[in-house]
């Protein structure tokens, strides 16, 4: 009962946030702009069009950034303002608090995603040239699930809202930029087979690359990684690979939430 009320309260507060409203407008505007550009561009040549590539880049760059910053600052604000200390006086466990914040963040960004997709599909019904593959829709939801969990961790670790913002930007930069550049730099000094193994490891350890890899696999774009990754891509194209992909994705969701709960318990009476 308490947990349900807490989730509704957090969700309403998040939807009323000016930051969240601005993010929704910006995200929908960019999605619509990409769709309009696609309508006046050349017709589709294959399943992986320039529109799909633009949607994928938008998904992997903007959505994690918004989720990490808004989600982490929400947690940090609770700890900094004393709201969390007040909540501890109610019959609500830390697990319920983490779960409530996670679900509220999840529902908020799912609503934004639904709004953006609805507008794109509405434009598609008028123009007939805009497409949203089901794989893209599914992995968009996975992106929200994973990065919402990471946002909770950043918020728990942070000492203030400003610290949370810095941590979330650092996490975003590592996932989307720095790790990829580091891998390219290492590739200039190591053998090809070593680079191949490092790439496979990096795909599993970087949530952004994991989602990008999932899109290429499940949309049939197996040749993107090149012939040297043939066995790797063939495995994930099989039923066993699908099971492994789901399990790794679950780990990316559950483990950060468990870690956040552990850290929050360690803080104890400090908050």
C-alpha cells in the first residue's frame, strides 16, 4: 500500500517537473524532425535506412543522457534535502524506496517514448515513408530499463545534486564516447585477435554498445561487425544467444539496483 502510494507520488512529481517536460518536448521534436527529413530524402533501399540509423543514434545519445541526469538528481535531491530521512520514518524499506524511484523514472520515460513513437507513426500514416521496426521499439524500452537502473546508482553515490549531475555526465561519457575511443586507441598497438576479444568483452561491459549490438543482431544486420566476428554474431542469432542476451540484459538491470540498495544501507544514519 505504502509502496504504491510512493510510486504514484514520485511519478506525479516527475511529470510535473519542468525538466521532464522540456525533455519530452525536445525528444519528440527531434524524432519528428528526423521523420520529416526522411520523407523528403531518397526512398528506403533496405531495412537499415538513414532514418533508422538516425533514430538509433538519437536513442543511444540523448535518451541515456536525459535518464542519467534526471534520475540521479532526483535521488540526490532526496538525500540532500532530508526527504529520504523523512521517508525512513514511514513503514517503507530501502528496497521499496529504490523500487519506487526506479518505477517512477521508468514510467516517465516510457511515456515520453510512447508520445514520440505515436507522433512518428501518425506522420507515417500521412506520408507512408516512416517506419519504426519492432526491434527498435523493443530495444528503446531496454535502453530505459538499463539506464534508469544506472541513474539510481549515480544518485545514491552522489553527495549533492551537482555531484549527481557530474557523475551522470561522466557515466554517459564513458558509455557513449570514452570507452569506444579507448578501444580504438588500444587497437593501434595490439594484434587483431586480441582486439577482437577486447571488442567482444567491451560489447558485454558497455550498456550502450550492448544495446547497439542487440539492434544489429535482431534486425538481421549480422555483417556490421565484419567477417572476423562471424561466429560471435551467429551465436547471438540463435535461440541460445537470445537467451544469453536476455540474461545479460537482466543483469544490467538488476545488479545496479542491488548495488544501489547496498550503498544506501551503508550510508545508514548519515542521511
